[in-house]
């Protein structure tokens, strides 16, 4: 199942690439009305502020590695705090959208499946958003060990992911908090995919980061997001 779900996740995000941003900007099936949408955007602002502080403390970072970069929603934030970004994703469709949107010479893209990725450099910051929740539980520790290997001594990791909240997803997605690791996701044309989705508790994520060697600090926003910082 693991191999199949890994391929299905790549196929899902490739097929979803042109409609992906509707989720983040609360459009179409993700539009939950003014009040709930505003709650989402306010919490996004909290996370963006925490991320921008990394840049302020360390000044402009030399080189960031972004894993599962997607369509560039967070890559564009990383542009503000770094001189260079290496952005990896398994989906060429997604990478092309990111490249077109940002049109930034300082971003270098690589099409890489993170389950066969081998770290080959050390970065000031390794960043990934809404990716860890799609890593099958039995592969999480080895993935985080590779992340640790990719951070230079004194460098950092920054992770953003989802908290369990039924209004975070599309109106026609059913989100169950039943401890299962698979969920079904639909596209606008009703095509359906099965993917992994894990909702981490702060203590659990903190413990995992500490176990691989980071000095870690994990926070949540009121409803939607969990975000973690770790120093090597
Ligand atoms: C939920 S999206 C997050 C994208 C982006 N980080 C963001 O916050 O908008 C998950 C991303 O993981 C990518 N992905 C899925 N499976 C992958 C794999 N095995 N290796 C690398 N990237 C993968 C997808 O193409 C997609 O861009």
C-alpha cells in the first residue's frame, strides 16, 4: 500500500496543480464564508510572521532548501528571507506553476521524489509546508533524519502543517478524526484519490524533531495550523 499511496499522492497533486491554490486562498469548494475565511487568513498571518522572524534574527539566509515546494505559496515567502532557494517537488506540473508564478532567478527547481531523495548538501534552513502530514508514519523518522542531515550546524528547520479542522478542507471532503492515516480527496471534476493525511499533536512532533537531534519548539494557531522550528 505504501508504494501505491506514494505514487497516488504524486498523481493527485499533479492532477490538482491548476486548482491547488483555491484551497489556500479559500475559493470555490474551500470558500467557507467571510467569517471562517477571515479566521483562516488571520492564522496564516501568524505563521507568516513566525517564518519572517527567522529572516530577521539571522538576517538574509544564504541558502534555503524547500521540500515539496508546490505551486509557490510559501516559496514566495522564502524569497524575502534568502539569497538562494533550492526547491524540490515530485510533480513537474506543480513545479512549472511555481516557476511561472515566481519568475525568480534565485530559485532552482528539481523534480525529486522525497522517498528516494538523498541529501547532498547542508542548508541554512530546510523548510516544508503541508508535506509532513503526507509522509506515511513508518517513513517519518527516516525522513526527518534526512532533513537533519540537510541542515548545517546552527541552521534551522521550519515546518508548517494542518491541524484537524473540518473547515480547512473542501466542502465535499469528509474529514474524520478517527486515527486513520488515509483520506479521500476529490478534484473539481469529482475525480477521487486516496492519500495519507496525519494530524500531528505539538508534543508528538516536538518529540520526533528532538529524537533526530533538533532543539525544537512547536506551536499551533487557534484552529488551522501547527508550525515547528528546530535548530541543529
Ligand atoms: C499539500 S502540497 C504542499 C505544497 C506546498 N508546500 C504548499 O504549502 O502549498 C504537497 C506537495 O507534495 C508534493 N509531493 C507529493 N508526493 C511527493 C513526493 N513523493 N516527493 C516530493 N514531493 C511530493 C506534491 O506535488 C505537492 O506539491
